[in-house]
């Protein structure tokens, strides 16, 4: 059994890089605000999305990209919006494409293609990968895996020989169905369930499915079992009115309607429409039967006073999303309304953290009971979202509380993730990093804060290397350690590593080398020779490529060295810190997990870490709940 596992791990070697890329991808599958797509050669997609807007200038629609500069948003003129409403031009040159809110097709197609490539190597592995991903937080990855499994061609078909059925093939579509139907903490909510179908309808994804033979129609996209899974899901909610009512209260009413329209769902009772507040109109030609539906009057707060609204909140305890949707503009979110919502338990821990700036503005963090509830929410934080929110509060005390919560999350996660691993981090501060060193330093406070300090060694280098001492597992301590470091001098990646050679790995520890810079250094062959001479025997590289621009952006020192040594080089994209900063810990955790485990050497035992692929292979396949199997 162990030998079989090892054979599958080795067979999946190239695919492990793909798995890592997908579990650490920072691009969002959906953007809920307008943006612009521009070329980005150093990203997986070759393009990047940034928030953008347009406004009339001299009668012409001019597009402005919204870039972050510290705490401020700076508008950068991109070009003129063409008549098609998409193409952005600077003169005659196409510089980008303006996008309205919605799916990001490039991300969807890229992720889907990566899954398809792994499927070609090992069909069942993709099903186990999906099963492993299901309880995780990476929603976009789960949507892509569910979409793929619902249409792939391993669907339980009979295997026939000499006219007799020998057995039925594995039904991997069942795993996709299970992802749609299972209920748990991180399940596919109605929006994600709808998104699975939207992904399958994308032309680029439909083209991949045709290429793989997952469907015969040249016109219609392959939807596989998605319509059937959605029908089962809707039937179950209709048969469990409290669950359907809960979805309405949670703000999913419109999404449930969209799902029903997509699959042509026919409810067994008019109560389904009543619960959704969905008025039914008979078509003029009478081609469909309309159930007799009498809708209740909408519970409006439009005529209520602030006091009456607070009383309703205390009595009905709606969630915060519902409260905001019902609040009349004449009242708004007042101190009393927010206090009532908190006292009634309408806000989740995540709501309280996200709303910290509002609580501060309303003066509610000075109320002992609310301050205590807020502190408990921070103590239960599961991601580094609070570090991002800290930018938007005024009080230094509150900033410190938010940052401390983010730091504790990072430490808790990374201590376990980096068990039996020693990390060496080398930061390029040479002259070619002019214009980029400040960005790199800002990223470091997020990148390094979670690593155990007794197994983390850091240097800054130009022609020579200098060890950097981080005194505490805090973002502020990382910032302090790099204070006063500016870009100047030549570049020697080798010396950045050599200055740390007084710190040797212990028996049973793997070595991971993290590089931060623009790769404008010595030839990769030279760096590879230096690494060999140290005897560190690293199992992989992590690379945060920060383009300085002073001498171009074509450096390859680290990637070439990795190629010479035959090591994986995992990209850490800048977007992780700018677009989705609270996912840093999750992404680093996946990067470390994906790093290969070193082999035993003479006099040194093999590390006991389990690679990401091995974790996935040990995961049991998801099963469709019994309640749905007869549906």
C-alpha cells in the first residue's frame, strides 16, 4: 500500500506544481466592482485585474485605474474607452480592457485548464483533491473542481466485454454532486452553486470540455449533472421550509430564484413562491401552468422610527445583511441601531471585525459590553482580514488590536504548517530594486510574521549580505527590523544566502529558500553552485518577484538556479498582498505543504512532513448524502 502511494506521488510530480499553483492562486474568480485588465507577464495568467472606473473628459469616456498607494487610492489614467465599451486605448495602442462586475473569465479558464492537466495524469486524484478542498476556505478552487467533476467522463458507465457487463466504472461525477449538496461550515452556498453553472457556460471553459471529449454539442456548453444537482438542492429546500426561509433571511432570495430559472425548476407547492416572494404571471399563450400564489405584504421598515426599528431588531434578530437591506435612508445605520443589532446577536464574529471602522465612528468601541464582544470576535479570527481593516481605523489602540489578531492567526497556522522545516529568506536591496524596495518591505510584514522565529533566518543583500534579526512574531517587529534599509549597490544573491550559513538545519528538517527581489543578479548557474556548496540541500524555492524597473524586468537568477538544481520554484504573487491581503496565511500554508519532502541522507533521518499530494491521496471521496440519493 505504501509503495502504491509512493508510485502515485512520483507520477504526480509535475502535477504537484499545478496543485500548488491552484491552491495559492490570488486572482479572484469574481470581481464585484468594475475593473480593467492589463498585461502582466510575471503572473500565471499573463494579465491582471485592477479596480477601475471611467468618466467623461472633454466628451470622451476616459478609464482610470484605481491603484493602492499606502492607505490612499490613486487614480492612474489608463486610456480612452472604445465604442464597444470594453477596449481601452492610449492613442491607437490597446492598453487594456474595461470590465463590468462579474466573472473573471481568464481566471476561470486558467484554473479549469490546470485541473484538466492533472486529470490527464490521474483521474481519481482530481476527485480526491476536490474532497480535500471541500472543507477548506478556498471558494474559487472548490467552484472550479465541482464544475469539472460534474462534466468529466468518468460517470459510472458499464464496462462491457463480449456483450456482458463486467462492472461499472467509477462514478467521479458523484463527488461533484456531493460538493453541491453537502452542508457544512464551508459548503457551496447558493451563490457558489450558481457560479458553478456560470463557469461551465463560459465559452473558454466550454471549449476545454469539447477538447477533452466531455460533450458532443458544438453549440451548447456541457452542463453534465449540474442541472440535476441544482434540482435536487431546490427540492430539498422546498421540502424543508425552515431551511428555505433561512436562505431568504440570509439574503439569498434572488440567487435561489436564479437557480430555479436556470434549471426550469417546477415546485410541488405554491408555498415555494410565497416564501421567495416570487410573483407568478401567466404567459399570454398559456404554455405553462401557474400555481395559485398569494403573496404576503412585504415587511417594510420604511415608515418605522429609529426606536421601532431597534425594537424589531431585538424581537426578530435578523442578520446584519437583512437589517441593512431594510433600513430606510431616513434612519440609516445609527448608533442605536448598531447597538441593538450587536446586543441581539445579529452580527457574526466576521461582521464585527469587518465593521470595526463603523463601530469606531459611532463610538461603540467605548461601550464595555460591545468592546468585550469585539475582543472575543478578534480572538476567534481565522484569517488576517483584520490587518487590512486596521488601515481604515483612526485609533492606534484599535489598530494594534486588529494587527495583533492577524499576527496571532498567522503564528497559529504557520507553526503547524512549517513543522520540521527551516526557512531562509533573502531580500534583494540592490540598486536595481530602486522603486521596489519599499513595496518589498511592506510585503515582508505580512509574509514573515507567521514563521517560527527559531527556524526563520533573514538577510538583506546587495553586493554583500547582512543578517536581519526579527525580535518578535509581530508585523511591527518585521517593519522595525527593515527600518532604514534602502536600495543601493550591486547584486549577489549568493552572498544573501552565505551570510546566514551559521544557522544550520537540524536532523529531520527540510530547507525552504524564500527569495524576494527582481532577479537581476548573477547567472543562475553561479547561484546554484553556491547553494550546492552550502550543503543545505533545499527541497524548494519560494519567489516573490518584485519588479524594480531600474534595469528592466527580465531577471531570472532564482528561476534559472532552481532549474539547474532540479527544484520546484513556487511563485508568490504581489496580488496576494494588494488584492487579497487576508489570504496571505492560507496561501503560505499551501505553499509550504506543496514543498516536496526531502529524502533521508547519511547520518540524517528523513523529515516527517507529509506533502500536499500525499494529504490529498489520503482523503476519502465525498459521497452524495442519503437524503438526495433517491431524489
